[in-house]
């Protein structure tokens, strides 16, 4: 069979190894299909949430009846309880679920792209799985991933799943998208087919593993060489912050994937972030904020939404703004290895959201008197983007000197 290309469910070599492992001692397509069927049936945590052409279903089992042309099929149950038999290759499992890699291997064995992309039209979002009554234990605190916060409700998701529920509670604005809220539940109900939960928010924390997010992709843009960089006029001394960067020598530069769920790739003027900023400038803060919250709800990896939500409250509530920025910073860090020493230049446009989050995070750390942490963030920004389009070099000495934010503002 044709082996296809690499994918997010595992590299091409990894999937080739998995296929070889599954089909050991299996000769011919029939035996190999039976081997892959056993692996899927035993390896997938059934029943499991899935999508077929963007519609949420529950896969209750995989079958193979010996028809090689038909291949493996999935028995899927819709929300209304009806069951349907679908080609297994047309099913999309959560990318980090136990069966996703096995299904990717099956698709690769078929000669198809290992990861089946089912992207809804820009104006129509993919429907989501809903929390069932049996998913929650109302006798104990419940943890929920916050996706968005609106006027009197928060859209949330069960950790480790894609199942959503609407939370109604007081002090909702004490949590931000991307945090995990611990809720003391009081009542669960359903209205118009959507599940709701009421209760009291006991605490909130940032817990990246609980979000189950895929890292944003990094695109290699070749080598950056400090000798070719402009460091000022020839008669000007090199600033202290720049010396170690120059001494380090050439480094690779990358562009981080930018996720903007509602942007139409075929319409260059379509940009919900710009729409939100325009509404904010016009004084319609509620509508501007709603756009950003909707983006977070669609995909928490929309770093620009976190950055602009932080900007909304930066002036009056730096203790809240810092949480928005930090969510964006930590999600961006998922893409960087612990020893990452490359560049994310501002000139590569898709790097700007993570740099905006870092800048806001550093300024809030400074405002809150956390000087050492602010200094580390600003140092990191200069290493990632030596061009320093955000002006970190103009304030980093004040941070190191522990100049109080208010005192600097009064100058």
C-alpha cells in the first residue's frame, strides 16, 4: 500500500513502524485488515467521541466482515440515538485520543492522508459534543476547562474530552479562557438540547496538560546571522543586551502557526481580530469582547484573542490581564522545545500574537512588582526577536533596577 505523508498523529516513519508492528505475520490484505481491526477494536477507548463530516457522533465499535473493498467500518451513534455504519476511514477521532493514531495508521495503510481534515466553512463552526447527564458527579467538585466567558454564562469543556457544557455561576469574570475552573455544582439541566450546570466557582488555575491542545506548528525560515543584522550606526557602541546575542552567532528562525478560527482564507479582508479592534475603537466594548471570546471558544490556540483580551483590562485590572497574557504565552510555549534557541522574528507576521502575549505578560509582571520574572520574559523576547519592534530594550534596565511601575509612569 502507498504510505502517504507525515502527520500530526505521528511521523510517517512512526506510522510505518506501527503498521509493521500490527501486521506482523499477517499475509495479504485480508489478514492485514483483520489485524488492524483487532488493534482498533482493542486499542480505542470505546465508545469514543468522533466526527463524521463535521457532525458529532459516538463510535461504539469497529467491524470487518471480510469485504476487502469495503474495508473497516465504524458503528456510529448520533445524538438522537440512531446508529449508522460509516467507513472507518471517514471518521475523525480526537487527535490525542487512544484510537487516533491507530486510525491514522489504517488510513496510511489505505494510501490516504493519515489525518482526515474536516474543516467547516469559515462562517459555520463545527458542532461540538455535549456533556451527558452521566458525565458529571454532582456530589463532588467538578473541573471544567473554560473556553469563553460571556455576560452571565461560561462555555466550558470537560478535561480530556471535547464535550461542552454551559456554566452559570456568580463571579464568572474571575476566570479567563484557558483556565481550569473548580466548580461546586448545585444543579444540572438541559434546555433546547444543550446541557447546563449551575454552581459556585471555588478556584481557577492554569493547567496546560488539562487543555489537551496540539502545539502550534513551526515553519523553518532558514538561518539568521547577527553579522547581517542592523545594530545601529558604525560609530555607535553595541548595547549590552545585544552583545550575548551577537556572540551566540547564527541561529535558526521560525514562524509560529497563527490560528484565527473565523478568518476566511479566501478573503484577505476577513479578520475578526481587526473587527474586534474596530468595535472597541467605536466604543462597543461588549461586541468587541464577544468576538474575542468566540475565537477562544472555537480554538484556545488563538493567541491573538488572549493578547487582545488582556489589552481590554490592562489599564484597570493588571491582575486579570496577566492571566489572559499568560494563557497565550504558555500555549505558545507548547510549540517550543525546552532547549529552543531559535528566533521568532516580528517580521514573520504570524509570530506577532505570541510576542504580543509575552509583551503584555512582562509589563503586567512589572506592574505587579514581580521584577525578576519580568526581566526573564523581556530577556527572552530580545533573544527571540533581536529587532525588538516592541521596545523591550528601552525598559529592561528599569526592570533590572527594580523601578516601580507607578514611579516610572509619573516621570
